[in-house]
């Protein structure tokens, strides 16, 4: 029965989100930012922004989990929404082979947009803390209609992202695209599981979280695999 079995070690989600979501997301953001500075790829710039915002809101999700399950679920929902929107723009950029941004002022441009991503993420976290948004989750009852609406959009965007990156992979057979597509597919499945939660720490939701954590590791493998050969490095702007 959903919500019957609960696993709730103190500060476990905070620790996992700091190391896996925050830590890995920031590493992926750093690697994609280096790729952007080298190539001027708008795709890589958007990927950088998506992982910066995801890392910050993932950490805030872990912090909020120790105070309010509703805050934690709300922060996660908006973090995933922001991530999925930036990712869908990145996948469209890769699919339609957009021209790279000029080499001038790349560092300044990267600094400005990353600063904007940090500000937006922290501002959303502040709004969550101030209870500006409607209730997304009631512990023991489950997610509300607001959470369902946001997650429906997020899951659709993740699934569409997965299809677009799969299309790119079938064209290039690049390892970076293979692992990136797997990560998006696993994220899509895991996110659906998060909509089934009745209690914030129930076993069903831990299974979904495990899928999301593994997907985050796959994103890191994707970016690292792109460095193994010069040919795949040249393909980075196309992801």
C-alpha cells in the first residue's frame, strides 16, 4: 500500500542532494561551460544553465526536506520545470544545428547568464520559503493538482527531450548522446514515480528518487565520455 512503508534517516536527502544532485550537476555545468567557451555552442550554454539551476534547487530541496515536505516538493517541481525548459531549448538547438555564438565576450556572456540562473534559482527558493506558491504536497494525502500540472509539463518535456536526443544519437552514434539519452529516459520514468508519493519518505518514492539519482550520474558519464575522442569532442555543439 502506497505511503505505508516509510524510510526516513535524518538528513539523508540533504546529503544525497548535496553530493549527487548538487555536486554532479555543478561538475556537468563546468564541463559544458568549458565546451561552450571553446566552441561558442548555444546548446552547451543552455545545458550549462540548466545544470546550474538544477544543482541549486536540488540542494534547496534537500534543505527544505528537514523543515517542510511541501517546501521540498515545491522546490523540486520548479527546479525540474526550469531544467526541462532549458533542456528543450538545448535539444532544439542541437537538432537544427544552430550557428555558434561569436567568439567575442564568451566569458562575459557565460558569467552573466550563469549569474542570472543563480539569481532565478535562489529567488524561486525564497518564494517557496515565503509560501507564495499554492500547496504542492500534503504529507499523508499526496500531491495536489498544482503539483500534477507542473509534473505533467515536466514529464512531457523530458520525454520530448529524450526523443530529440535519441534522434541525434541515431545520426551520430556518439557516446555522449547515448548516455545523455539514457539519462533523460531514466529521469522521465523516475519523475513519474515522484507523482505517486503519499508520504514524503515512502518506499515507492525512494525508488523514483533512485532513478533520478542514477540519471544524474548518467549525465556526468555523458559529458565525460565526450572527452575520450577528438571526434566526439567536435560533436559536442550538436548535443
